[in-house]
């Protein structure tokens, strides 16, 4: 059992923190910008609610965070009353935010200067993966810190992989998002095409999902896409944030992402339709309006 802290109790962070208590058996302190969420967590799962990230981090062997973006991450780490000011020497900060490789490297350097470790550890698997404790975690950082942290992260993950040095976890997550963007657009076009042709979509998917076209997106999203229901996962606003990170990094490295850039613009169309909070499978809605 370890002393842990968790900063950010959103749709991902809340169940991840819960698994640290229920499966990991760890003593936990939690912080959330909306204090009521931290209080609700403690009422259900125990531990203590902290007034600031720094207070949550005090005495913790491992401090976890899952917040919105680079700015949010800086605020809860190196901002006023940020966790870094409360971290113990030799502790490990594990960041599950999907953020840029730049901020991961910046915070890893700041942590090293202060005498503790930083791991960038974005996740894949969505809200369902967090709820069920079966996330995939892609980690950047030092191997010694990773080896210490992995048994703790295992409480909410089915796969935890050290990708490389600081920032490598975030780059791997961007590769993940690039794959998803193309897959969802292809699936949207396929279902739209079949519907216009008058085919029974369930029958077709039952057949092609057993062949080379199979994907997680097909298995988990075809039915709601065909029904025009988009309240089941990762929001368009967050996907555009992630694709923006991908495209910015690509410009600086000379990588060519023509399909990703196109799908990013398709998501901008969905936002313009009022679908900012729809899940990423809502690309099919755009096709129905053209």
C-alpha cells in the first residue's frame, strides 16, 4: 500500500482514483477544482479531500493528475499552490492528461531539479476503460521511476508500457489519436454509404467486422452512429484539442498528416453544427447534412 494523491476528478480521473483505493488498497488524497467532486469522492470511497494540489501532494509517494490541457496541467503543478510545491523528495508525479510533449519535457525537468520524478502517461480506452480499470497507458520518463510506478498504475490499466524518455508517452498518444481520426471517418463514410444504398447495416457490420475492416470503433460505435446518437464517449472539443497538438508537432518535425488535417476540419464542421460535446463518432452527422 502506498500514499497516493489524485488531482482532477473528471469522467476519467474519478474512476481511476476509485480503482487506486478499491483495487490497489492505497491511501488517497484528492483534489478537484470543483471541491464538491472531491468531497463526493471521499464520501463514497474514503481518503481525504485537499484544498489545493500542494496539500494533496504532501506525504504522497505517487501523485496522479488528469486535467484538461497544457495550461491546466501547469496550473496544478507549477502554479500557485501547485502540486510540485508539496511533493516529497523521491516521489513520482504521474500525469495522465493528454497534453503536449513540450509541457511533459518542461515539467520533467522541473521535477528533476526539485528531486522527484515526472512521468507523462496519457491513456487510451475512454470513459468505459477508466470505469472498468482496463486503460492502456503510454509512458514517457525514466525507467527507474516507471518501474516504481507501474504496480500502482496497474490498478486501473490492462497495459502499461514505457515508450521512451520524457514526452514519448504524449507522442505515442498523438499517434493513437491520428489512428482514431482516420478510422472514425472511414466508419462514418461506410455506414452512410450503406444506409443510402438501402442495406441492413446490422447485417453488413456483422459480416465485415469479422474481416480486415474490424476495429474497436466498429465494434463499439457502429450501432449508435447508425442511430444518430452521439453521447457515448470522447467529446469533439477534446478531439480537436488533441488533433491540434498532433498538427502542431507535425509542422515542427516535418511529418505529413494530410488525412488528420482533413478530419480535424470535419470536426470543426461538427462543432459549427452544435456538436462540440457530441462524441467523436458524430462525424457521420456531418455527412447527413451535405
